């Protein structure tokens, strides 16, 4: 016994040189494939059918019970997973959307850091334009694509994350401690999540790696690591000039149009001919490393960067044109520069109901994507001041920001172990190198975690490749890509210190 003890002690102290059990890539692929076919695709099919819209789009979410339903379903599945020592809890703070929190101790002795796995179960609203045989809440599997709202953004994340852990445990491959945070407020800007992060901070431990499966992919041929995200400010801009509608013939030359005043306000904000945002405070410098990445990504994707967009047929039968046809500029425009969209309107009758009336008001929902390094709170204040200052004709102009303004994120320098693990995993499961890409979308938690855990590394990846169309019609989850991504997550977790 004494000898055995001594030998054991030596093995442990000699941990770094001793060969830990290596991942059996083939067995990993088989395990992940089975899980997806037998359990995850059916679970996500059920999940898609539930209109679990984010609280911003379903203020009555608590009474409607859809969020509760998807949280309960996912938690029940998760609790049955063969992950060593898995503890799972649905955490509920009063008046806030619930969060699934799970944790599993390290299976590798001497491991001191924690891996945080992140995803969300709330969804964007329906939107229009779905193919006749498809719909947001009517799941359909076709050619390896699972259509419907939320499967790819981001219902699959908890399933993929726990499958990666279960696959490693099944092989006896050692790994660090892991915790999972699956929220239900992401599509509203995660305003409910921050109190949870505070409440759970002690239980997060020393975070060494964040794995976030809520991002995109440049193509379906290789692993894509997201290196930056844009921030987001949204809100309602309203211009009011009258107490009630009046005859446009009688008063058309006397009354300033609320729409024209809106145009004037827009001129403060953007160059109408190019769409460039005018305030300098909405721009940031682009780090040299990110410029090099965009150049490399442009070489991989070429004109697909803009050609994959569902352009309408324009004038003379020719396609509508992008702001730029240079792939690198197009990538930078959509990831490192601000852009403004009007995503909704009020005060405007439908075309069929439009009489010759001067409307009392025009209101737009503004959605301003911010470059990764711009502080969202400051941008909100700047935007409000810019729009409300000295209104034309002394009209009543108000900008009411939405809850959940989010600051963007730029990845910290990639640790050598992570770079090599990502590339090895991409080679192993996709047969191609890992590639790097900025994303124009927003994941509010990433900046929060970067600030809270400045030493942490980030694996931000996702299944939202070409035409997957998260937030729009015909959203799909590319199942073969998702299987490979699940396997790469397992490989990276196994390689983490
Ligand atoms: Zn998402």
C-alpha cells in the first residue's frame, strides 16, 4: 500500500509530463452524431414550436409561460446527461427572466480554472416572408437544415455544450471545472442577466475560458472563431407637430411635415448618400490585428461576403448594389463601423388606409450598431442629446432608448494553447483550418465577462452561416455544421489548462 501511495503521489506531482488520456476523435464524432440524431434534433424540434419570445417582444412573457416551458424542457434534458457530478439549477430573481445554471467539478486533478459555457433560450419575434411551407413555430427538417425560429439562435447551445462534456466524460478524458449560464433575455439586450452574473459571481470561480455558442460562421466548411462583436443602441424617435390629423390640402403649406423634420434629424446622424454615421464618437480605431484578420477572411470568402445577401432585383432587372463590393471593406463595414437602421415605424397608416391627411406624428424605431470598442451608455446619452437638441420648428422630439443597450467586444489576444486547439479541432472535424471573423451582431454578456475576468480566453463560435438568417424568415440550423462544432467544443475543453 505504501508503495502504491508513493507512486500515486509521484504521478500526481508529475502531472504536467504525464500523458493524460487523449481524445479519441473518431469515438467523439460518433458520440456527438448519435446525441444529435437521437436527442438534440427531436428536442430542438419541440423547442422551435414554442414561441418563447424575448421579454422585449413579449411583455407578458411570465403569464404566457413560453419562456418557462423551454427552460423546463431544456433543464429536464440537461439533468439526464451523463456528465460527471452535474448539478443544475433554474435560478430565478424576482421579476426577471430565469437562468439555467449548471456546474460540474474538474475531472483533471490540479486544474484551477473554470470554463463558462453560455447560450440563450429566448427568441426573436416572427418577422414576415417565410417560405409557404415554413414558419417560425412550425419546425421542418430538410436536407440537414432544421428550419424555424430559435433553433440556431440559440436553442442548440445548451444541448451542444452538455453533449461536449458528456462525450469527454464517456471517454475518460480529463477536463477543467465547467459551469453553464443559459439565459432568456439575450434578444432584449440581456438586461435581466447582469443581476444574475452578480448573484452567481462567487460560483463562477476563476474563469479561464468562455465558450459562447451564439455567434456566426463565414461558411460551413471550417471552424470560425469570432474575434469581435458590435454593440447596440436602440430606441424610439418620435416627432410630433399636431394634436390631431388635418386636411393636407387645407394646411399642407403651413404645417411642417413630421416626416420632413424626421429627415432633418437624420441628417444630424448620417450622410444620406453613403450611410456613414457622422458623429465621431460613434467610430473607433480598428486594431491592426483585426485588419489583418479581415484581409485573410476576405481572401477565403471573396465576393460571397456580399453576394450571399438576398438582394432584390433592382432597376432595369439588375441586382441592387451593396455599399461596397470590396470584400474586406464589406467585412469591416459590417463589423467595425457603426450602421443605422429603421426597424419599425408608428404614426403611419397602412397604404390602403392612407388618406390625404397631415399626420400628427412620425415615430421610428432606431437600431444603431456600434463598433466593438464604443461604450454603449455614452452612445445612448450622445444619441439622445444629438436628436433632441434644438428641434426644427420647435416640434416635440423625443428619443426614448430601449432597455439593454450593449457595448461590443473585441477578443483578447489569443493564447497559444487555444489557437492550436482551435486549429487542431477544425482540421480534425472540418478538414480545414480555423478561420477568424468579426461579427456585426451583439452578445451583451461577452463584454461583461471580459471586464469581469480580464485574464479569460474566449471561444465565441456559432452556426449562423450563410443564409441561416437568424432574426429573419426561414431561419435554419445547419445540423452537420452544429455536430462538428459540438465536437470542436469538446476538443477545446479537453485542451484547456
Ligand atoms: Zn442569439
